[in-house]
């Protein structure tokens, strides 16, 4: 029911910033929690941030607190991840996901984008 497409990844120096975008299809966008996850080579997919359905809350992982922020534009059916003060450890493929509730667990999200690569050089 939901098709997600990420964009905005790239190569950036440590300390730099990137803004990731996720465009969602369908008129039911507002009914889903939208999450960002990331996966580095050899690592499991980890939670980054979530914007809950109905705008109830946002939550950002401790590892990126104070550096990353999530936002939504309902008119554009899009969700964004603003990433500041990037570190080499942030290097990963970043995925947008949609689920029925704003959890931190990847298995709770039914729909996923294709991922966008973020590489932070030191």
C-alpha cells in the first residue's frame, strides 16, 4: 500500500551536514508512523529516529541525540532526516520505513524504501 523512496545521501566530511528525504505514495501517509533506520556493513539495522502517526511524538536514538532531527511535510507526503555534525560512525545505508506505530524496532515496520548511502569521511 505504501511506496517509499529515499534521496539526499552522499559523501560528506566529518562535521558536515546532510538532509535525507523520503517520499511516500498514497493518501494514507498521515496514518503511518515514519521511521529512519540505518545499516552499516557487517552491522544489524538500527533505529535512528521516528515521527509518530498523528503527530503524537518524535523520538531520536541516543546515538544521534542533539545531531539529528526528524520532520514531516504532510502536504508533500514526505519525511526528512536532518543530520548535523556527522561522524564517520554515521556511515551507513539509511532507510525510510512506515509502520502502524512509532516503535524503535525494525520488525514493526511493514514498508521500506530502497535506502540511500551516507558516507562520512574523517
